[in-house]
C-alpha cells in the first residue's frame, strides 16, 4: 500500500470513528426536551471529519474499492450530521431528527468490511468491554467466509419482509451458537437495526437475525402476516447455521418489542426468551396468551424513565401482569433512557440468555 494511501487512512479513520461514536451517543441519549444539551455534549466531530475527508488526495486505481467504502462511510456520517444540524438551527422537528439519522447505519455498513484490514475499525465494532480483548481480536482476523459475516436476504432499503443476518467470523459448524432475533421499531427496517446489536453479537458470540416487518410496522392489529414470516426466516437460518435451540432470544424495540409479546406468547413460539425494549403491552394480551406457555417463561423487560411515547408506568404494569400470570420476569428501568434503544443492555441480555 502506497505511503500516500496509508497517510490518508491514518488521517481520516480517527475522526470518522469519533463521528460515528458521537452519532451513537446522540441516538442513545436523544430526548426531545434535552435536544440542545445532547447536541452540546457531542460537540463538533463532523467538522474534523469533513476537514480530513476533504484533504484525501488521489489514490492509485488498485485501491478504488477501499476508497469507495471509506468515502461512503464518511459521506453517510456527514449526511447524518448535516440533518441534525438543520434541526439544531430550528429547521425541523423530532420526525426530521429520526429522518436525519437514517444514513448512520449505512455508514456502519460501508465501514464494516474494513475491520479485517484495520485493527482500529475491528475494535470499533466490539463492545467497550472487549475492545482490548487480544484473543477475540485475533480470532476475528480471519475475516468473513462463505458462512460468516453479514448477509442480506431480500432486505434492500425500502423493501418489506426480508431479513439481515450477522454470523461471527469465528463461528464453527460443530458448535451451536445462541440466536438473537431483533425486531426494529415502527417504520424502521432490519438492515438498519442490525447495527444496534452487531457489536455485542460479535463480541460475545451470537448469531444475529434482524428481520423487516411485512408492512409499515409489525402486525399489532388485524391479520398477522409477520409471525409466519418470522418462522420462515427462523427456519431458513436454522437450516444453514448451527443454532442452540435452548438459547433463542426474541427481542425488539418499541413496536418490535410489543410484537415480541404478540408472537412470543403464542403456544407454538419456538423462542426460549423474550426481551421487549421500550414497548407497550395491553393487559388483555396476558389474558389471551397461552397459560402454559407463560408459566416460567423468561421475559426481560427494559424501559426508560424518560420514555415519552410509552410512559414507564405501562412497563411497571406489564411487569405486574406478567408476574401474576406466572412469567419469570426480569425488569430494568433506566433512569436516563427516553424512547431510544439502549445498546448497553445487550451484554446483560446475552448473559441472561446464556444463564450466566
């Protein structure tokens, strides 16, 4: 690799990773009344990224693929910042903020293939507790194979009913892994939501499946086209990879968490553990659910005290209703969590799934 290319990469990677960390912080701590303070907390990492990206020179043709991925990661990250800066200037509302954040997972998707070449990128895609884990980093050096890495099945942006999968690069066919099926929130998609879980699946060893709802959101009312589709997806994944049938977690955010209850409490559900996050629950669901299925079923509820969409009292009532029905409930209330996804809960969920 030429010195000029190396110099450009060394110059642009730190501000790119810093900017992506800042976007992750923003997404986690976004709370409408605290918008200005969260913006103040993240500072201006986009300025450093813009300057270093603009300074990149011409590269030899043989590095065109690498350059394209790096450019795309930078451009998507900068697009996300441009969108939230517009709202900061008073041009837009909360909906505009969510729309502005859509490029963030696309930046991560563009960057991820560089993890095998650049150790700082590989460390970035681990959770904080494992970023200095030399054994894990060395096992990841082999990169993806035909059976590991990231796969998308009919899950292009804008499509419905497909799914994305992440299989840790150190997966072995002779060793069953736990499965996490993670359901996105309303109007979201699995391809983007995959990144809410990838660091922890990669760090701790789990096969991650992120489906996309068949409609604009999950089938919370009317005909349920999503449960049969999830079962189809699950069968496809289990046919290809060695899944531990005793450790299959169904989790989800917001509408995805609510759908965890809808489908996960059915008598025929194959999932061994349920973990709704920032979800709502109607007491009638407990009355209509299969009593035998609920008896002793491990359910981990996570909710934020600052949730403005589904006030925390609904989660407390859900805990009481499910416990009364015989469910084995674990409950976490997070003081500074609004209606956003708390990635810090993932490691605890995996430990719980693994019986640790």
